[in-house]
C-alpha cells in the first residue's frame, strides 16, 4: 500500500493505482458541494489561453479519454478541487467527490537533475532573446525547441497518475479536474512548467542574471571625473557652416558607363565637353 492508501496492481495500467472501497461508495449521487474550492476561470469551451497551457491541454486530449476530460472540466468549474501543491516532479491535490472523505490525487513527471539544468541554463544564456524574455517573465515559444535539441522534453509525453477513487477510468474526473486547473495555473505563471521539471522561477532567473550575456559586454574605461575635468568643457564641433567647395564634374562619366553608338560617339562627346566647361565656375 502506498502513501495515498492505494493498493498497487489494482488498476488497468498506465501508471494508475486505485482502491476499491465499495463500502464507502455513494452510488453516483453526485459530488458533495464545496465552499472555497479552486474554480476554473473559464466557464465554457476550452481551458487555457496561452501557448504553453494549450500545449499541455493538447497533450492531455491526446492521451486521455475525452469524455472523462469533459466531466473533469465540469468538476474544475464547479470548484470541487480543494487544494493543489506543485513540487519538482510531482503534483498532489485533494478533490471532493461523492464520498465524505476527499480523494487524493498525484500526477508525476520526470524532474531533471542539477547537471541537466546547468546545461539547459547555458543553452538559454547563449540565446540573448530567450534569456531576455525569461528575465522579463515571459515564456518564449522557442524554448521547447531548445529542450528538444538537448534530447529532453519541456512538456511531458506521459503522465504517471494516481487517484484514491474507485473509478477504473483513465483518467478519472478527479484527475481530469486537477489537470485542467494545472493548465490554467500555467496561464498565470509559465514558470510553473519549469518548476515541475525541477527549476523554480527564483533559481532559474537567479542563474540567468548571473550568467554573462552571449558575446560579452564591451569594456569601457572607468576614468575618475576629476581626471577628466580639464577637457570636460572642451569645445566640440564648430557651429559654423562648413565651406562649400566646387566639385569638378566628370564630363565623360556618362558615356563611359553607357557607351553611345559609334556613329554619334564623336559629336556626343564634344557636346558633353562643352557642357562641362559651361558648368565650371570662373
């Protein structure tokens, strides 16, 4: 029996383990109403508005039963989730169902170790735009490609999920409700995606702020003001209009670039010469 009170091996696979407490099952009379639960902001349609939360939702809809996801959305909008706690590699939550005791939910993914995160941070620091946007609190779409170039995933391909409810479905509506609220929390704070992988906002931004920018910063001599006082008020460029000097036109430039036909070349060159003499100031 694990820490959630579930007996391993009772589920159909996919990392899920359930407990069949038929004596405590209310027979599907509907969930017990909750006051102060976590409610989804979205009242209809899809959940998730940013590219990173939608990316997570797309993965859920690919690997999970859509009917159960729909019931999970209803639970999320009704406020049946009592609490969600996200840590490196794991999300734990409590969901009020039809039984007096809330169901316990756990969703796990791989959290990357320090060595891998050091490589990720170096890759981000090498891309000035990625680094600047993360320091500004934004999640650049290209960061998913950066993870992929290192042979790792930003968003999980699979989820190891558990719920203490007696439902055999995958995922049950309690898990689905937590997954949707998790996606909506990613809208509010994209750094939660990275924290789930093992790097908090504070850790990542602290590391990027300390990392020198790619290409370095040009050095500037730090000269004390007292030593520059002598030339501080030195006159700069003159305010007088510069002298305008005549420019001698190259009268043969045009025919050299665009040679005229041989039969008119002689007269045309003579005409250009006379034109140049007429424009030359005396």
